[in-house]
C-alpha cells in the first residue's frame, strides 16, 4: 500500500482513538495526524504508546476555528480525512445545543472547505443512526430514508450530513457518510451508557435508567465499526452513504441486566429515573448496502465482545480514576507541551 497521510479529527475520543490504533496496525506506511481540541471527552491517554511512533503526530486544534483547520491542512497536506470530531453527548445537547452547532456543523463545513482547497482524495464523515429519528424495529431505515432527528445532537449531525452531501453535489468532492449504530468497547468516556453501567456496577453504585428502560438500541463492537470505516475509506465510490448496524438489538433495561449478570451483581442496583426529553424509542437501520457493495460483515460475537469490554473496564481502574478525578487533563497537557517543543 502506498504511503498516505491520513488526518483523523477527534482521534483522542472513543471511536477515533480505536480507529487510529486500527490504522496503525493495518497500514504501517500511513502517516496519522490526530487533530483534536481535547474537550472533556478527549483523552490522549487513550493513545498511550503511540506518541513515540514516528508515523503518528498529535496536533491540538478546533474544527470550528477556521485558522486551526487551515494550519493542519497546510502543515500536513493529508490525502485522506476522517471526521470523528464532535460533541457527542445527547443529554448535554439538550441542556445547551450551542457548542454542538459550532463543532458538529461549522466544524464539518470548515473541514470540507479545506479538504476541497487541498484536493483531499477522500473525506469520510462519521455520522449516526440517530439522524433518522425514532422508528419501529422492523421499519429499518435505509440510506434514502427521511432524516428526522429528535434532539439537538442528532439535528447537528443531520445538518453536517447535508453539508457533506452538498460538497459532493456542488463540487464533486470525494466524500462518504457513515451512519453507525451505538458502539461499545474500550476507551469510551464514562458518561455513555455501557461504561456508566459497568463502572457503577463494579462500584456497587445505583444504575440510572431513563423512563421505563424499554428504549431499544442497536449495538456494534467498535472494532467492527473501524473495519467498516476502513472499507468505505479505501473502496467506496464518491458520494455514497452507508449505514452500519448489526442484528444485536437490546432495550436499555435488558442490556443493564446482561452486564449485571456478567458481573454477578444484583438487579437491585437498577434505579429508574425521569425519562430524557424527546427520548427516541428505537433506532433501526438497514445495512445491506455496505454488505453488498463492500462485503462488510460483523465479525465479532456480541457476548464475547461485551465480556471483553467489561473485563477491560475492570482492569483499567487507573484510566477511569484519572478521568473521574480530572487528572487526565494533566497528561494531555504534558503531551501537548512536548508536541509544541518538537514542532
Ligand atoms: N459512540 C457512538 O456510539 C457513536 C455512534 C454513531 C456515531 N458516532 C459519531 O462518531 C464520532 C465519534 O464519537 P465518539 O463516541 O468517539 O465521541 P467522543 O465524545 O468520545 O470523542 C469526540 C472527540 O472529538 C474531540 N472534539 C470535540 N470537539 C472538537 C472540536 N471542536 N475540534 C476538534 N476535536 C473536537 C473531543 O476532544 C474527543 O476527542 C462522533 O462524530 C459521533 O457523532 C458515535
């Protein structure tokens, strides 16, 4: 495989850091640029070990700030862009949508503008099944279904999808959009459902469940998602949108019970709390297109991957404790300083 420079935004977050490690494992010749603002959700500790790899560089920057984006493109002249950077927590978007609009919408437009100016070969936008809104499980949304987001996070991601599509229609930019279901796996920030449940259960703390707990989500192990992104990046035709999903659907309540049983903890830890405003009942997508066009398949067994994920959180107390104490920001600062001295 040819030497390529791949610019990954949001690479200090959950999926982005898993994807950087995936690319590093599979494409030894690629130069990886991790461009991340290091918000509360960005943690360079997710990439420990890579700092000393010559084909990996971290650059701090904000996708919503045009001059930061200009800098990273001018400095590194990437062939490929994968845009993970986002404010990603639905509850936060309900409290205050502003930063979601800045990062997820303006940020995506900035990335598209400079990708076009620098003739980037391929731009991948990481989107979500939430853009389709709530549907019955059997009414699977295809890539052509209506976009009907029901919370500010999903609306900002939907707006970004439209802008990416516009870049293809107006400028013939080589873009793809990937709409993924819920990912789980190591290095997920412990504000999200699976790590909260595991961590609270380990510490015998109450596990809050919204409403009646019967909201259904579709689950994918992060490694399967990374493989889908890889395929789209290297093989998909310009302008195509791909859903990625699995046959694993669980209500929140069922998923909590699975995790509690795996950890041999009592279901008495479950505590029902007031439902989230506009809480979507179910997301469900049809992902035949990526299966048929790119021959992508889920390779992970859900039960095994969930067991491994639970064990990972059990065995990474330090990672978690640092996040919970705010200590990881010190680590981020150390790496940033070192990077400034080096560049
Ligand atoms: N986690 C999921 O289940 C899931 C499902 C579907 C789609 N997605 C999408 O995948 C992407 C990654 O999700 P995640 O769960 O890894 O998120 P995350 O919150 O764990 O990570 C987001 C990363 O983006 C960085 N970031 C935030 N604002 C930025 C900005 N203005 N400029 C540069 N960097 C910024 C953060 O510092 C962090 O490192 C997002 O676009 C999200 O919408 C996630």
